[in-house]
């Protein structure tokens, strides 16, 4: 029984660690999406300026290339984080299943042990009752 409780504690700890890692990755994904949205807003502003200014229009193609590269990098990072989130979610599912299996096994063992103790106690009480009955019959 002690080994099961140790496994349960270990699985709970591992599950908590995965939850923390998942939360951090979700925050990172949110930040990356925000950066992507800001990048689009910045691009739209610069594009509007380039339409109004001849000198800005001349360098806009270089700016556009740089923005497209940053956008591609952000999208790649988002995909990587999403893959990591999926991986951690799968690991959490496995850990949770193991945890539940251990908890159920421990519960069943505890119930079996309690039933065994109750049976022993009942036999002891039955033996005492038989002895008492024989004494009463013998008197």
C-alpha cells in the first residue's frame, strides 16, 4: 500500500508540473498571437504612410520583406508552441489516467483490507458468542 501512495504522490507532482508548463506555454502562445496582431497593425500603418509619401514608398518594399520574415518567424514559433502544448496535453492525459488507476487500485485494496478486518472481527465475536452460549448451556 505504501508504494501505491508513493506512486500517487509522484503522479500528482508530475501532473502539477505539466499543468504549470502548459500554463506557461499557453501564455507564450497568447503573447505570440498578440505580437502577430501588433505586427499586422504596424504593417497596415506603414502601408498607409507609404501610400501618402513618395520617399516612404521607395523603402516600403524592404520594410515589407522584413515584416514578412518576422511574420513567418512568429508563425513558425506559434506552430512549435502549439505542438508542445499538444504534447504536454497528451502527457497530462496519460498521467491522469495512471493517477486514477493507482487511486482506484488503492481504494480497492483499502476496501479489501477493511472487509478482511471486518470478517476477522466478526469471527472473533462469533467465537466469543459460541463460548458464552456453551457456558450458559453448561451451567
